[in-house]
C-alpha cells in the first residue's frame, strides 16, 4: 500500500474540454474536504472528486451523469494501491459531448495519469512496543535497532537503571524483534506489547 509523498497535478485536453487533475495525500475526511474546496475552480463546469482513507471513501460526479466521473476516479486510486489520497478533476467544457464512456475514460484517465506521475511513499503499518533495557545493553540494542527495516524509535526516556524505548514495529515483525532483543540482552530486556 502506498500514499502520495506530495501533491501532484496533470492537465490534458480531450475533444476541446480541458481537464485538470489535482491529487494530494490526506490523513482524514476533513483534510480531503478542505483540499477539494481549495482546488475546485469556480469558473469550471464540473469539479469532480474522489478520496480513500483506509476503508472510508467518497466520490462525487458534480453534475456529470451518475457514475461517469467520481467512481472511475476512485477506481484509479484503488487501481494503484493508494490510501490516504484525494483527487479532484476539474473540467472546462469545450462544446463536444463525450458520452458516458468518454466521460468515464476522461475522468478516470486524468486521475490515473496524475497519480502515476506523483511521487509515492510506502505505507508501513506498525505496532507499538515498549522495551526497557539496562545501561549495559543500551548501546548494543540501539545499534542493532538501526538495522531493522522500517522500525521507528518513537521515544526514548531514561530511568535509574537504563532506558525505556518506545518502538513502532513493522507489521509481522513483533516476534522476531522480541527474539532479537531477548538474545541481545540475555533475557534482561523488559518487553511490553501495547494492546
């Protein structure tokens, strides 16, 4: 699963209608709606949009025939395995009717080209894990944690006997990391999984 690293745009003309696709990463519905409002052009005939955030999604045909704009745009998002993304395709009508199939290709295609050209970053699902290690093990543990792919050290605090590390462990890596920490510290590390 991926999301966008930064906003992206794509513009094209299809049978004298101008299409402008704009996409951005978003964290929640409020951010998606704010982006839609921000980039919608008042002088355009249609500002169609779609967004997906986890299992939640919405789309709008904004006056185009039902199912010809928003849904193909959502399919463009899903077709590229994207999440946390909003796309707005603005159309300035050029006088030539495109028909239902033409509209679906135009809106879905503009959204897909915009997303294809965008810089993406991989989404890594992480589980929280808290580890307490003594001072004698701390340097060795921290050095080895740097080599664990996609692991995040989200906080580090010190106590009388050592340090408490709050970690974000990539999905599927909890057991192997717990084994690594236990082996590195000869069982001295206190490991606590968040529920």
